[in-house]
């Protein structure tokens, strides 16, 4: 068994050195607003998918410094004694509002807004970004595959191509974005995701003949199982499969070769043998483009590995966590932002809305405020859907977003949000975001300036 | 605190369905040899770096099915009652030999050889691949960055761009491959890796002026700290930094802009101000190519984030875990391999050697055997270094490869192995592997056929 561990050291050292210095100079208690957002969508994607939120809420609750963590920080002289005292009783007591898990996002979308003192909010940066950047990258790729697959079921089976814990998170993110099952048993246990899988090539190689392997598998798993037919010769494999299982065989899996060609050959052979109901699953190095290319092939379901768990070329969503507003020494709120030209960001607290025209999204409307007026109502006169919900209050997560229930809610919300996209937003080719990001000033929400 | 968890469900469901069927048909007890290897190097890389071995050995020891795991498997009907009984007392009791952590690898290198019954060895596939594929992808990218950086120190600071647990593994892998420190505190605690970091832009933005932020940081961390100077205007930031800290300031960090240009300007300004000993650290979206391009710039150290933790375009090493030999029903050993054309592999147990010419590597020599003759001596007459060591015996890891000690040994071994590469093997451009993989038959090791 792995040792019980706090999440508190999943943190870049500079978060704690800043905390240390802030406790000395009195700025630690300044109320702050940090925002987690992406400056752009990666690789010409037309939308991003928020994932990881439910995981993050639980991890933030577990973000406590125990004896082990404090001893390490003391021994390594990362912080001084006063800071150790602060950390010993630390828990995040602030609030988090943000996009629902499964929601779509666009450049500048305020995915999370974290409010609290500087001290309590700054230390969450690394953990929040680790979770959201990884999970959202996977979910975004998975959603594109789900679009490409249409009504055909998709299974995630890439655990072996991702770090062992990230693999579980990846299975969860893919499920939220439209996959139907995973090979990863821990994802089944931890998140309630349906698990699948029957046999690998090792199963056939273990036996003296392919026929023995198939016969044994059917005895154990029944005729409705899926037999892997490409270990030696696919045509012989299919013939053996039907000879052993009969024409009621559930499915065959093909894991190599030129898939459109092989799928067509296998379908014809199955039909010829009378196994017209036997399904074909393909699993060899698929990504969204390969899936799209198989749309006209007689394939019944897809298994996707490497490409989904690695974000199909974009393994991290590139989101950042930035201080956007804080109190000054007199307690007044100030919007702040880095000024450097290539990494500039927009200061101020934000409210976000998806404007709609007869149910189809037309823009990501972000209302910026220097102060704290009621942003939630600032743009409510428009035909728009408010995108932010309260995720955490006084450091306590809203239970609806956690656990198995949170995963199912996220999956449903994703399907709902994707329905709002204009059709061009679903294309796989590189392009601009499906809808523009439009900024407005809370003081004058009628005056909208495009900033896409 | 996160709950104590077994690693046993970090497993694809089909490993357990195969186990279930094998326990029924009597093949579960057949002795087997599984091999973990890469068919090719990714993206025109000239060498790969093995990483994750030390982590994996500990995780395999923790691969036990407790009440939680068994309950899940029973409730989900993944396996039958007999298999649950088997899993309840399961521990891996076999042996693992393989490449030392930090070693270089090439196409076909037998990185791990796992021996045991089919039942006990097949279930380790997913976990072994998750760990080795992730960690080796990071280490391989890190080694290229280390080559590009030459004598300048490299720090890993990409935790926020990787899943929260993979981030720790990535820090460890980068350190093994030549990085000197990490921002990740958990990597410091868990693996003894030096940690670093001072302040982010939020630190400057928190304060009413940049000067106040710098003054406070110096009071907390001393004059030898590194000040981040690009929040507003880099030229003013540098001037403020030296005005506040004096010419003994340890360093300045630049995180944006055209780095060769900015580094030269900052160096000139620092020298002009008399701060000739103040170091320059750059940290903006660096990869091995950007580092190489800065070789002639006045930069003292590099901080690398996204690109190293995501394997610089190759987030997974693409290794596979294949059954290569097994006993038949009469107990005789049989070499086995999948025959499909695009994923064929080479059956049989293997011994691996790096042949050398006056200390420079000339080939990866892999001696294949259908049986179990003493492969370790098969090629010992050559000028060659044997690449395999015993990592685990009767299910117990060799302690020298685990924990902090294992990390330090791996880092040393990597530096040693990299020294053997021919100079062309260190170039960053895409090419064939630095040395060819040469297969030989144990029965006739004088007759060597190239298979590169």
C-alpha cells in the first residue's frame, strides 16, 4: 500500500517563499482574486473542454500540512518558523467560483476564480494548474474524438502510455468528454466509470494454438466476448474465431494493419460466415483523424490509447493562474496584471456568459470589473447563459461537483454545452476558436469591444 | 490526506480477465518471460534514457489486492470467485532483470525482462508501462536539454503543466538525466532532489510598487536571491533591482520577450551598473532548441517547464510489454512473438551488451536465445559492457535501486553512459539512432546480423 500523503507539497517552492516574505511584510492578509484561464486554445483547436474541477476540489480540501510536510520544510529551510506555524494550521477558507466541469472554454474564459487572502490562495497555484492543465488537455482531445466517432462507442485504453496516476485522471476526463468506458480499473473504482477489456496478444501466445486460446476465453467470458484476431494471420484468426464461437460471437478486435482495408475484409468474411451480428472493434494507434477516416468503414467501436491520454499532440492545456485583483494597503481593490507584451493578461474580476442566438453560441462574453459590483447580473439582460457557478465556499466544496456524482454531472453538462456550438466549431481542422471572446466593461456593458 | 491506496488497480481490465481464464484452463502456472522494450526511438531521437525503474520496483512491491480492491472486482464481476481467492494472496514472486535506471536505450533494447508464472507476470503490464513510458519520455527530453545546456545549470519547473503525481515523477526523471534542481517540493521530499524557486509575478503585483516587492523579498531571502524583473518594464525592473539590492544581487530572472536580445540587454545594463556578478536566469518556454540557441548569450542558468515534463513533443516513450517465451504443456520453453507485419516483435529471451571501441559505443548487441543457456556470458568475449542487472529477486527489489539512493545512482550512471556515446549521437537534429541495434543468436554469437 502506498503511504497516506497530503497534497500540500505538490507545490512549487516559490509559492512558499512568497508566502514567507508576505508574512514578514504584512501583505499576506491582503484579500486577493486569482484567476485560472488559458490565453489561447492550443494547436488551432476550436474549443477547449474544462476537466479536473471535481478532482481539484477534493485535493484542495486535502491540502493540509502534516508532520511530514512541516519537517521537510523545516529541514530544508524552505521557510522560517513563523511560516511553519502558519502552515501547521493552514486550510483554504476562501471561495472558488468557476466553469462547471465539462463546460467548453475559449481564450480568456475565467475558468476558476479563487478568492481569499494572498497567503491562502497563492499556495494553490501549482496544484490547481497541474490538475486543470492535464485533465482539460485530455478532455479537449477526447471531445474531438467523440465528435469524429459520432454514434459509435469509444473506449479509453491508454493507461500504459501515461503516468500511473495521470492515467486514472485521463480515463475520467475522456469519459466526461464523451468516451463510454475505460480499460483502467482504478478509474472504475475511484470514479465509477464503466470498465472494459477482454484479452491481449499475450493470451494467444500463451497457448499452444490460437484455437485453444479462443476456446478458453469463450469458456471463461461467454460467446458475447470480443476475440483478438490479429496475432498471427487475421483471416485465419477470424475463421478460427467463428469456428470456435459460432456465429453468435460478440465481436472481434483488430489491433494492426491498414484499418479501413482490414475492417472491410473482416466484415465481408464475417458476413460470409454468417456472423452478421459480430461486431468489429479497432484499436491501433487511433486519433481523431484516424477515427474520422474510418467513418465509412464497417467498424462498430473504437479503442483509443496513446493519443487520448497525451492530448493528441497537446499534452497540457497551457492554462495559467494569475493575480487579477487585490486590496491595497488601505483596503481598496486594485485590478492588476503583468504588462510584458507577450504574456500580458487582463486584470480585474470577471463574469462570463455564453451569448446565444436561437440556442447556438455566438460569443464568449467576459465582463470585466475593477471593483466588486454584482457581476453576475451585469449582462443578464442579454440572450446569454451564465457560465460561472459556486464551486467552493469557505473552503468547503459543493458536494454536487465531487465524486462519482460530479463525474456524471460533468459528462451530462459537456454534452449539453457541445450542443450549443455552431456546426463549424465541430470541424477537426485547425482554425480560430468557434466563437470569439468579447470583453465588456461592467460599468458600460452595452459597449462591447471585440478582443478575439 | 489522500487515502492509502494499493497500486493493484492501476491495471487494464483485460489483464484480470486473462488471468481469470488462465486459472480455469490451467495455463496460469506456465512459466513466462515478458519483455519491456521500445520498437523504435520517437521523433528521430538518437538515444533514449531509461527512467522510472526505481519507482516501479517499489510500486510492484505494493501491488497487492486489499479489501477495497477485491470488493470492487467482485461487485463489478470482473473476475470469478477462484480468481478473487488467487488475488487475495497475490504477490509477485518472480524476478526482474533489466537496464539500470539512467542507462541509454535503443530500438529493441530489452529494458526489463520479467520472469514468473503467466498469472503473476501478466498483471504487471499496465503499471510497468505507465511508469517506464512516462518517466523515460521525460528523461529522454531532459537529457537532450542537458546536452544543449552544457555546463550551465538547468532547473525543472514544469509541475503546473503535468498531472500532479506525474509532475513529481517528471522532476525525478529530469534530475536523473542531468537537471540540477526542481521547483517541486514533493520531489524534494520523496526523492531527495534539490528544490529551488523565489518569486512569481504575483509577488510583484501583490505590492503597491515593484520596489516594495523587491525590498521585501531581499529582506526575507537575502541579497543572494533572484529577482523577477519583467513584470512591468524589464529595464526599469533591473534598475530597481540593483538600486534596492546593491551590486551583490544574486540574480535576475527573465520570463518573457525575445530571450537572446533581452539577455544581452540585461547583461549590458547589469555590467554598466556594476553588478557584474549578478546572474541571469531565463525561463520562458524553453526547450532543447531554445537552449541551444542561447548558447552564445550571456545566460547563467535555465529554468525549463512545459517542454521537459511533456517530453518535448514526445510525452510517452511508446514502450511495450510482450510475452517472448513461455513453457508449453510439457514444460519445454518456446519463444513466441506476434506475427502481424507492422507490430512484429522478436521472440526469445535476450541478453544485451553495448559494444565499445576504445570507450565509444559502437552497437547495441542483443543476443537472442530460444532456451535458457547462460546468456550473460554469451558475448562476454567481446569488447562490450553488459547492460542488464538483477533488479528484483523472488519479488524483492534490490534496495540499491530504490529510494533516494537509487535516484543518485541512476543520475551517476546516466552521466557515465552518455559519455560513451559517439559525438554525433549528441546532436539535436532528427536522425537514426546513434548506434545500430545488432541481433545475434546465442548459439552462434560470432555470426552477427544487423537489424537496425
